[in-house]
C-alpha cells in the first residue's frame, strides 16, 4: 500500500468540528470553523469506506437529514472544503 504526502491546511486557525447529537437517529447538526468563501460539502461514510451520503453547499449550523436505510453503528462524517478533506469525526447511528 502506498501513501501520499501529508498536507496541512490552515483556515486561520479555525480547525474544529462538532456533530450532534451523537449518537443520532434521524438528523444531525454540524458546526465547523469558518471557511470564508470556500465550497463546503459533508460526506457520510461507512467504517469500511463506502460513501453513503453527500450534501453540498453546507454552512456551519446546518441540520442534515440522515438517509432512511442507514444501519445502526459507527460511521464517519467528513467535511470537505473545495473537495479536500478538512475535518472528520466518528458518528454513531442508533436506529430502532
């Protein structure tokens, strides 16, 4: 397996991400550091790397509806800025 170089992206020191509630069932609210005029999208992945959802043109404080068929368990939320990974956080889904 080959790895590429690690890249550091600094948006004026505002590197933070909050996704709540966590655990979640139907929707989450997402807060992240300001990214000026950049295009921001949020992607939800299974823990094995499968893309489950993508929401484009997201702003900090938006509520995101989780897909109906999403299984309970651990998932990964990734905030993308101009199509590059900026933040990521584990999200636990609890469905009845």
